[in-house]
């Protein structure tokens, strides 16, 4: 029966997206990734992603640019309203700070 | 016609539906309207004498009395699982074909089927379980009915103080009703055999009096076989028909707030769907150029292609909407606004109007400036009239300006949602979940009903719902998983002329597939799509987030709680076991071909299941996930 709880939480987040800040306050949601070097996409990530996410949702992820771009388009599927230019800038920034492990 | 009148009087159908169904049965439109007026007059006449057939004396055993009262309460379907103690009830059904028994092989999906039927038809139904042991299986769906405010009646006999029991015997549970009392509007037991009909009536009356919710009734298994004389009373004779209008003072206050607001927002919810108040809500939104959104709900209660629709609230707070920003007034019509965060959905600083029939929850979490406790159809009607009184040319000009702004945003948002197909993995195999949804949406009928229990899958990028005759949504708000397949079967039973599509995650599917057998047996042509990533993907990602994006699991790539592979589970093979044909699809071309076969099956009254391989995403997954070994030592 313990399985129900995490699954129920998953269900709760339908309108929220896979990586929600439910349970997190605005301050936590606005947290930035550690070791951020800056870049044109940084401000967009902080502003756009923090609408719904805590940074801890994605700081564990390391992947190449194509995968980051795919992740961002999946967020479009979850209701994020971003332009292709914004997505490209965010993908650049995220690849810079969270690219594949070397 | 008697049945239609009963349904109308109990708000089971709208006035428009009443006329439409009468016309469909061969009555002229004029005659149908005349009948409607007569019924109105009858319903509003205090002390109108009860028609002879509305109250009758019945003599027989408890099982027969139960069946008679269910029929009088408007029930057509009993969703049950076999119990020897209910033998007299089964006997009673043999010569009462108007009361049909749907045998469900597990009480959970069986109750979900009943709930799906109730939600889709607006008609009453009963879930019948085998004493305490069967009831336990149905409790998950009782929980869902409680959370979703579904007026579903549950029955299970009890044995603890029957003549043969009282000594902790077979299936005995002391205080059986205690397990249901926290998630029902009413838990009630018949104290004597002749009270069975009264107890049944009470359950349907309470469940169907707004705000709706489940009821549980019980009596000693002995009673079903005992003979007695008792009244059987038709539902319309006991239904309080409680549709309340809001306090006029609060309506005036709300109208003034709405007219004065510069950045208002309208949230709609399930009470709009239940009251069929779509047209009035659209009218109010258009009158004031209100941007419209929705929080987590069972149904979509506003046409999503409408230029005032700005998308669902993505992050649990109004502030997470891209538009409008700096909202100064929120009006909620019929939404439960499920609180899932310490921060309220509507900020304390924002003016708030709350219109619902659920008076107990108004003001429980949100500070409220104008509480409108009402049937939302009446409430919106009154609000429309009050707002119209306040509109001046200057206010209308301001509203027109706002309309242009909202329309421009809405059009832009639709374009941006469509960008989902630019995902560089759009054509990949295993498939992106969004690609699956997109293909299903392309294939679906324009008025398809979508039953959605697919984990974290979001569908609004490809499906635009419109409860006014377009596509409809039945979402798993209650979140006791395993409801989707049963719900879809119940919806298909209630809406035989509609295409029913059931979207399932692999995890949720495994909690409740048994209603597939009901689909096969009853020829309910549901198309079931399973998004199969062989994992509990949502819990995987959120567990990592809860650990701050780090931890031993992710360092070692060892996750004990979320991988469902090795062996992979073949959902189409499971379906075949229940008599439902199906197949697996691994790429877009295979999915399209499978959907074509599903359509052909549906045309022949047959359900179909497509088990689609979708990609796992999130940190820490490897191509070959680690599986914990379990020592048997």
C-alpha cells in the first residue's frame, strides 16, 4: 500500500508538471543552480523555471544539449509558454552548467 | 416518461435534456415544453398530493424490498461482486429486468465503473460488495468518490451481530461502518429488516443533495431473507431538490468587485460541469472579458478553444500563470481549489469571490471577500444580472480593451503550446509521451471522451476540451490509483454513442485492469492507451528532488522503488487474458497503425488496448537499470 502515496503525489501534480514546487515556498522555488557561470539563458531559466520548479528538480541532471532541449520542450507539453529563442538560450545555459559529466 | 420526470426533479438531467429526450421518444416539441411546465408547476406546489404510483406498500423479503427501492430510487445498474449472503437479492433480480446487475471481478475497478457511470450519466447507481471483505476492496474508490464529490451509494451487509455470528467469526469485523464513516456523507445501518427501503432512500437522498458525495448503507445479512411489509417511495418524493440561490447582498458586493477590478481572473471547476452551467459561465466571462483558468479538477468546465481561455494553473498558485500577472481579483466558480501547498492558491492580498454549493469548504483555506453559496447555475445567473446593472459606457470601454489583451495572449499561447512537436526526440523510439498524446488527439473524434489516469502525462498541448459538445475530460482527481479502466467502462456504459479513450500509465493500469473484462463482456468499445515506461517515473523524479537533487541512490544509480522492468510487463497480453484484443507499439508509425485497428474494433463494439513503449526521463536512469536483489535467506 505504500506505493499509493508516491503515486498519489504524482497524480496530484497533473496540472503542475513532473517537477513541481508543491510543498516548496516561493523562496525555495526561486533558488538558482549552484555554480551558475551566467550566460544569456541564466536569467530566463531563473525566471521561467521558477514559476513552477525548485532548482533541485534539475540540478541532479547532467545531459547534452539535445537532451536539455528535449527536456525543455517536454515542459512546453506541460504548459510552459516559451518561444523557440528562449528555449534555445535556456538549453545553451543548462548545457553549460549541467552538461554531460566529464 | 415517468423515469424522465423523476430524473428532472432530482436534477439528474437538465431541462434542455428533458425536452430533448421527450422529443426523441416521439413527443412533439410543443408537447414536451408543455409537460416541462406541468412538472415545474407540480414541483413548486406545496403539498401537492403524491401520485398513487409514487408511494406503494410492498410485501416480500429483504432482498426483494432492496431491489424494489433501488428501482424506485431511479437505479438501473447494480455494480457488484458475488456474495452468498445476498442470495435473496439475486433472486429478486430474475423477474426485475429493469434493474441490471453488472458483475465486476474486483470491487475496486467495479466501484470505479459505477462512479464513471454516475459522473457521465447523472444517474444514480449502487455498488454492492460482499460484506466486510468485499467492502475493503471498494474503499479506494469510496475515497475517490469522497474527494471528487460523486454521489455514489455503497452497500455491504454486515455479520457481526447476525444470529449466526458475534464471536469474531468468518468475515466478521466489529464496527464495520467505522471504516467508511470518514469518507462518506452518510454511513447508516438499517436497524430492523423493514427499514431496508427507508435506509436505501436515505442514502440516495443524502448522496444526491448538493454538495454531492458517497453514502454507505449496511444491515445484518439475516435481514435480506426476512419477510415484512414496508413502503417503497419514489425518489422524487423524498428529494429536497436543494438548488440554492446566493445571498443577494453578496451578489451585489461581488458584482461591484468584478466591475471595479482591473486585473481579474476567473477560475472554473467541477460544479460548473455538474450543473451544466457552461453557457452562463461563458456569458459572464465574455461580459467582463475575464481571462479563464482552471485548477486541478475532474472535468474541464470551460471551452479551451475560447479566446478567453489562458491555460490551466501550472504551479499550484495563481502567480504561476504566465498571464494575467498582477491579478487584483479572483472569482472561483465551482472549483474545489485543492490546497496542495502551504501557500494558498489565491494570495491573501488578492480580492476573492468564491461561488460554490459546498458551503463547508468556502473560507476554509482562502480568505473570501464575497462568499456566494449557491448552485453555480443560479449563482452565475444572478451575478450576470447584477453586473449588467452596473455597466456604464466607460466601464464597457475598459472591458473591451481587456478583451483585446486577453484574446491576443490566448492566441499566442495556443501557438506556443503547439511547439511541443519541436522536441528533438519527437520521432524517437521509445516514444516521447507527448508524441503519443499528440497522435491520439489527431486520431480522436471531435467529441471523444478522454478518461485520464496517466501519471504525470499532460494532455492540454494536443487536446482542447469543450464540455458544450466537444471533447470531454474525466481526470483522476481523487488519485487512489487503479480507477481509470473502470471509469472508462462506466463512461462507455453511460454514453453509448461517444468514443471513449482511456489514457493510463503503466503503474496505474496495473492497479486495476479487471474492468477490461467488463468491456469485453458488455461490448464497451473503449480504446485503452497505456503509456508504458516500465517505471514509476513521477516518484523517481520527485524523490530525487526531495533529497535536494543528490543522494546515494543517484550517485550509485541504484533506485529501489521505481523500476518496473526485468521482466518488462506486457499490458497487451494482460488485456488478451480479459478478452480484449490489443498490441504493443514502439514508434509513431506502429502507434498510428494500432489506432486504426482500434477504430475498426470499436466499430464492431469491441474494446482495444495499445501498450505504447515510452521513454523514461529524469536523472539517474541508465540504459540497463539496476534491480535490487532480495535475499530469501
